[in-house]
C-alpha cells in the first residue's frame, strides 16, 4: 500500500508540474485555469508523497524505540 501511494504521489506531482508549466505558455483564460489545476495537482501529489514519507519515518522510529 505504501509503495502504491508513493507512486501515485510522484506521478501526480510530476504531472501537476508539467501541466502548470504548459499552462504558463497558454493565452487567455485557459492560461489561468490550466495553471491553477496544475498547481493543485502538484500540491496534492507532493502532499501524498510527504505523508507517506512522514508515516514511514514515524513507524521506523517506533520500531527502533521498541528494540
């Protein structure tokens, strides 16, 4: 489960970054909407990756304390 979430998070933040950069090169209202959507997807992916990393570090620390 942890690996799946990490892969999903990484894919989302990479796609979000690409979409945000592409959105900057568009014109008109599409520029704003695509950039905002790209930034949101980027932040969601980054949040998922960070949450998985934090949970992994927490479980490692708890396991180390039990020894």
